[in-house]
C-alpha cells in the first residue's frame, strides 16, 4: 500500500495535469477563434486591403524618386513621377469615395505638380501613415 503522503502527491499531480490540459485546450480554442475572425475580416476586405497596399506602394515609389531636387532631375525621371502622382491621387480619390480615407483632409489634396510636392514632401509621409492606420482599423 502507498503511504498517505505519496497518495496525496499523486492526486495533486493528477489534478494539476488535468488543470493544465484544460487550460491548454481553452487557449487553443481562443487562438483558433481569433484566427478564424482574422481570416473572415481579411476575406471580407481583401479588395480594400489590396487597394490600400497598392496606394502605399505608389506613395513610397514617389517618395523614393523625390529624394532629389526636381529641377535637377532628368526628363525621364520627371516623366516617371507625373503619372505616379496622378495614380496616387486617383487611388486616394477612390478610397475616399468608399469612405476609407478623408482625401480632402490630406495635404496631398491641394498638390497638383511635382514641384508643389517637392516643397511639401511630408505630405507623402502623411498619406502613408493614414493608409497604414486604415489597414490597422480593418483588423480591430
């Protein structure tokens, strides 16, 4: 026969292992539930997410090209920025029409040429920050 001390120890170990198994099962359930919620939100907003990512990419490309002075740019470089700026403004207008972002509230709204943009480079940072905030709001 086992002594009462050993018997009590075995009962405690069994109780603890049962508790931790139940805790692990509950945590696994919560993780699965959160993962499913994320997947549903992503599937529901996939086109919006892609549009926001595309717009961020355009703004980042313009920002990269604008590191130099527009007056010192080659014609080819200048010609590459103008269509990108038009695309960016068009994407922002589209996102504004869907209610995703307030395009008219951004500094970029009043910018029409790359020379205006060169004088107000932080407007691209503002656009990127607002779009990243929109992405974060989708999943919260």
